[in-house]
């Protein structure tokens, strides 16, 4: 494997130094097993690093038209356009610059493919920079994107629209979810398509049920691509978000229960205080009347005050005790639910 990598690196370097693109045919987008794709990938990666512009993207797309088999063109286009867009995310061109370059590419089916490749390349930059609003506008209205024609219906294109919609602050969650469901059920769904969908869910603006949604889709991705570490990471993120939400719900429920208990306890204490305070006032008023009026001897007055005080104290105790008995079952039920 290392020897093959070294040979591919040396061959790509020689081609770059000679200013000659690869002359061989590429029949797959397999970076592990296809040495021809590996060599061409290294060549074009260096070309993009040297000049990360739409002009290089057009040159690459034209080379692909002559050297990449028809059944592999889509996979190679996604790998090179999105991958090199990510690597060169710091060099973002304007929509006018892109349109001017694509306008000179000609017309016909070949031009649609060129425009599609340039669109993916630029979208890869915007996606890597999390420019959701710019990506939405570029995919929907730019002359470069429109020039891609029927290729705008490809799953990877719709996946990018879903990514932009999930991160947008102006588009609805329902719209983003509709795009996601559309691309997820598409028969031509590729690995890059799945990655973009999960990427959009993971970095979406906070939405209800985000964790569960990411967990469910990532779990399907892991089942389909068990060896893909990125999808395992997305699944872990979804599970983490679900756990955070569950803890928040539990904390909120506990806080609500504590607030309810506090309010209930406060109301009970208020009833008890009112009962004692009422008894005290009644005793004071009654004592004053007994003391200031009547012709009873002192001993009889003392006995009368004692009896009155005992009666009022018993009244207060009955109120407090009754309140405690009424609320006892409620307290026990609260303890059982916490």
C-alpha cells in the first residue's frame, strides 16, 4: 500500500512538473483500491491547491469528460468537487466571477456537467464555511447553478439545499425536513449525499427533536456504511443531543415539582400563621373585656382568662393539626414521585 501511494505521488508530481494532465482512464472513485483514481486525485488536488478557482474546476470537468467512464462520472465529480472545495474553503469567489467563467464554457449537455461540477466545487466551500444563507441563495438563484439544468435534481444537489435550509435563520424547519426526506429516499443516494444530510442535521440551528432526528438518520447511515467513522461520530452526536435533552427535561420537571412543593408549603404555613394570629387577637380582646368590665373578683377573672386562653389555644391547635392532616397525604405523594 505504501509503495503504491509513493508511486502515485511521484507520478502526479511528474505530470504536474511537465504540465501534462493524466492520459489514462479513470473507472471508479475508490481511493483505496484504484491506483489510477488515486494518481489522478493527487494530480488534481495539487492543481486546485495551486489555483483554487472556477477556472481550474472547468479544466478538471473537461478532463473528466474525456477520461472518466460514464458510470463513474457522478462519484468522481462529488469526490473532487466537494473535497477540493473543502480543502480550498478560504478562496471563495463571487457569484459574478463564477457566472463569467461558466458563460464561456459553451452549451449543451457537456456544459450542464461543467456547471454542475463548478456548482459543487463552490458549494463545497460555502458548506465548509457554514455559510448557510449564501449557500441557499447560490443553489437556488445563481446563473452557475441554473446552468446545471436537470442535474440540479441529483440527490447530492438536494442534500446541499437541505444543509443550507437546516442552518438558515429564514427558512422553515418543515422545508428543510422535506428536502431531507426527499433526498434520503432517493435511489441514487451516495455516501457524500448521506454525509451532507447528517452534517446539516448536526450543525442545524436549534430545532425541536434535533437529537432524535440526527440519531435516527445516523443510525441508518451506520447500518448502510458500518466502516465509516464519520457516520459513527454523527450517531454519537445524535445520542449526546438526545441525552442533553433528556437531562433538561428531568431537571425542568424536578424544578417544577420543587416550585409546586414550595408554593404548597408556603400556603399551609400561611394558614397556620393566620390561625395562631387570630387566636392571639381574640385572646387579647377577650382579656381586655374581662379585665376592664364586670364586678367579678380577681380570682374568678383569672380563671376566666385561663379558660378563654386555653380554648383559643385549642382552636389554633385544631386548625394547625387539621391542616397538617389534610396536607400529609399530598406530601407523601410528592416524596413518592421525586
